[in-house]
């Protein structure tokens, strides 16, 4: 682990908080989450005591919650639990019952609940507070679409040279190199945990771009640029050599087409 890893993780917390001072809370959260997930290292720093390890997801959460506490405290009081939140509530708490049932003890159960809370519970809560309206969901689609376009040149670099960006920037490789070789070529990983995750991200970005294009999300004078961007994303996603991502992209676009026809 190079010194850049802790600098990036800790620095992202400060940057995320600063985003709240510059932008609206919704936009700050989108930039923090998407930017952090795309570029922070796949590494963790062990913390003492009950604190969770400082990793990609915890650094993002710490920055977002810190920014909310300093610049948007009213949002803490905006959330009103409803019955639709029950599945997430059960999902977050379910590891505790599993640990008790299997004789692993209370500490193990609480640790698993905390892990679920950080990975799923708090992001879900942020979505319920900030992204429950149609305009907010459109902002999410735009954020994912732009994030996919930012990843295009990085993906093509690794298509030609292999999964090297994490090594060049953070000094460590990601997983088994053999898993990154498919159909006679390299499958990009960039700064994500696995090539499948990268392919899923690019698939989601491609679908978001398609939805924005066909729902008139682009201004009239920008439609041709939007069309070119969507095609570039689709071609890049195909070049990632992930069959699962291909199938998911086809299914999602087929569903979008059916809904549009209806």
C-alpha cells in the first residue's frame, strides 16, 4: 500500500464535505458517491476499536454524513419511516439473528449489522431523503451517464494494456490477472474490485444514456451529441467482454423499449 491510498481515502472525506459548501446537497452526494466509487482505491485501512475500516464505501459515507451535518441538518429530520422501508430494515438486521442462531455471539452479530448498515442501510436512507422525486432520479441518471463517459478512455486503455491503472496509481493489483483475460483480450477493471463490477457500471451508464436520449433528456441542439455519446458507451460496454453485462444491457433496453411502446 502506497502513501497515496490513505491520502486519497482521508482526502475524499474532506473533499466530500467541501462539496456541500459549493453545491446543493443532492448534487454533492451524487458527485461524492459516483466520483469516489469510480476513482478511490480498492483498499482499506484498519481502524482501532469499534470503528469500521476506512475503505472506499466508508470514506464516501463519512464525507457525505459530515457534509450533511454541517450544511444540511434539516435533512436528518426530513425522513419519515413507512411500511415500504420494512424490507430494508429486516435486511440490515438479519445478520444479527443469523449470528445468534449459529452460535457466533452478539459481537459478531452487531458487527455484521454495522457492515450491512454501511453498505445498504445508510445509502438507502440517503436515497429516501434526497432522491424520491422524478427530477432527482433524472439527476441520478445523468450522474451515472456522465460517470460512464469519464470511464470510457480508462476502459479502452486497459483493453489494450491490461488491468494496470490501479497498479500505476495506487501500487497494488486487483485479484487474479487470469480473470481479467476473456475472449482473447483484456477485460478492464480500472479502479473497481473486479471486471464484472466495471462492466455492470458501464452497462448501467449505457442504459441511463439510452433512457435520457429516448425520453428527450437532451436539449434539441444536443441530441446528436447525446446519440454519439450513447453509441460510444454501448460499444465500450460490448468491448468489456462480460457476457453477464451484455445480457443485462439487452434485457434493460428491451424493457425500456416495451415501456415506451406501451
